[in-house]
């Protein structure tokens, strides 16, 4: 069984047992979370596509951890003005294991 869910402004293709990293979600490690915005559910025999979402379809997951991602380094620069600024950013994410579709 395969599903496409939407969370945090992004779409993820998931199956049972997958571990995905999504934008930070509220909840502690070990708690259940339900994704109600399901765009597609299907397998080799049956396919259901929503317009834009499927009614009555949910995907359940378990929160494994909330952490910070890798550092992204950026730079601001203005020519001939001696202006240079280097900055870094670490985005928060939540790792979720898909339990049921």
C-alpha cells in the first residue's frame, strides 16, 4: 500500500514502515500523529486519487524524535562596499515512522 500525504507545505510518498523527516510537528517522542491530508492511496490493484484530498483516508504515524538538521551556510555580499555577512541556519525537523494507511 502506498500513499501520498501533505504536511508542512510539502508532499511525501509513504508506505507502511517508512521513516520520513518532515517539518517540525507538535508532540513528544513516542506519541501518535494522524495525517488527514491524503492526496493518493493505492497498490497494484486499486488506486484512489483525491481532488485534492481523499475523504475518510488517514495515515497514522509515530513520532520518533525531534531534532535539528544539518547546518546550511549562507552569505550576504555587496560589491565595492566592504560588506560581507556569513550566517548559518539549522532547521528543526520531526522524524516520523508510518504505522498504518
